[in-house]
C-alpha cells in the first residue's frame, strides 16, 4: 500500500469543532448542518493567538517567580515567601515529597510549557516535517499538565483562610500570586488556541 | 479498537466518515462494541467512544457528583486549631478569604475554577441528560454541548484536592490541623466526576438521540 493517507482538508471537507460532524461546505455556507456551529478549516488565527498568549505568559513568569506569593506575619515580625522559598521551607522541614511536588507543578511545569509551546509554534511556522507524532504527543502533554500548576494558588488560598489569628499569626496573599495565576491561565489559553493539525499539514502538502 | 483509514480513490459517503481532530486524517466510522474506543490510526487521538450504558451511567454519576458537591460546600474541608483558636476552610471560604485580603483577582480565579465552572458543568450535564433519558432533546442542545466542552478545561476540583493535601502538610508543623468531613467528600467527588466524564461522549450523545428518535422539548 503506497497510497498516501487522506485528510479531510485534502477532500475539501470540514469537521465541526463542536460536534465532530464532517461536511462539505456548499456555496460558502460555513455552518455545521447538525449543530449550527461556524465551520473553519483550522482554529481561527491559531498561531498568532497562541503566540500572543504565550508571550504574555512568559512576561508574567518573571514576577510570578521573583515576587512573594504570600506574606506571613506574627508578633515576631513578618516573612515574605516566593514560590521557590516555599519549596525550600517544605524541604527543610522534612516534607520532601510535597516540596518536590510544588517544585514540579509550580516552577517546572510552567517553564516546560513555555518551552514546549515555543518549540511547537516555531516548528509549525517553519513547516517542519520532523517527527509529527512526537510533536503531537508533546502538545497533548502540555495541554494535560498545565492545570496542575494551580496547586500553589489553592495552597495560598487555604493558608490565607486558615491562618487568621489576629496579632498572633496571619497569612496574607502577595502580588506574586496574581502574576502566577496569570501564567497558568495564559499558558492554558495559548495551548487551547494552538491547532495540532497544523503540525500535520506540511506533511500532507509534501505527499 | 481502531477505525479504518481511507485511501485516495475511494469515494465513500461523507456521513460514514470522521476526521481526526488532532491530525485531520479521515477514518471510516465503524460501530463500536460497548466500552469500545476508536483511536486515530496515525496520531492515536481518541476519535469517538461508545461508553457502556452511557446515558444511564452518565446520569447516575452526574447526579451523585451533584449531591457530593452540594454537601461538601456546607461542611468544612480542614480546620486548624492553634492553642484553642479554631479556624475552618470551606470551598467558598477560600475564595472569600482572598477577596477579604484584597486579592480579588486571585479570588475570582479560585471562585471560577472551584465553584462556578463545576456548578455550571453539573447543571449543563443534567440539562442534557435528564430530558434525553425521557426521549426529549433539550432546547439549545448544541450550545450546551459546546459549553460542556469548554467548561471541562477549566474545572479544577482535582487540583484543589492536591492543594488541600499540600496545605495540610505545610501547616502540620505549626498547629493541630484536622481534615474535615468535606475532604473525604472532595476525594470521592474527584473519582465520581472522572467516571461521569468517562461515561459521556459527545459524539456518541448525538447518535443516542438520533437512534432513539428523540423529540425536541418545547
């Protein structure tokens, strides 16, 4: 069998983003005949949108890591915690597994996501033919793990809720939390904007 | 269970075909046995599934998830005892505390991902499943299915559960911290919700309605 595989695009068919129905658009009528959703060959402005959210996320990644995410105050003074100093504190107090979990979810996952999406976008723009399956799997991984970075936001929320003992001890959120939340949301939107079919399009055109 | 891919030259009926949403490869749709999943032969993405007894299971599990979710909102998830002063945290309480501390934007993020999205998701699923069960297609079904698809990305109950664990460990050194009844409800909810999501396939949902000849609900 040497016949190349056939894609929907090659036959002029569009598949609905919402209900998955395949249809042939007639006289420029670009709506799904079953569910009425507007039809597009690929996600609209996928590359430009993914880049925009990715760059915004990269900018926020800096304050997210440098600014404190919370501030613990007691009658003995106050202490500001960044994400990294929180990890160090957990490690030193003997909670190595949780320290590693936070290190992974809050520092490494967002960074890995920024690098992965940058690589995918550049490779798509260069119409790379290299290892499309591997790149598709990278995309799936980036899309799947991104949400887990929210752990730190929830930890801050819970500590702020629980540690409210007036002058004795309080924990307040600090501006780094805003930047950190933005990194999580922006990388998620960037990944959702990216259309993995763009990875496979150059391979079709070549065949 | 894979669906057959199409080679150039054959001109099959469009309605029997499906395109992979991740690599655009065309496949001929085949009927799946109960519990079967069809995957793309080129990139491995899931094309469609035929969950076992989909409608009944999805409905039962979604109802169970809704009951768990409502209950866990009224009971504390954790409480902290520092020399006799006790504070407690609930799901809504953690969003409210951030707002009270002046971080409304982060509070909104927590509220959206742990309260608004899960609630909207459960309502949307029940809106689809209950009329379907009785042979009706609810009004605006495509729009609601679209919303369900969107909401799935932004509900983060399972991440919140892990956050509670991390907070328990972090505070464990400083004070007496007690898991509340809602922590167990939360853990149960994560599993029930995952099972409810797995029992529902939007592609299959259209087929169920078409096969059963569902009437529109006026």
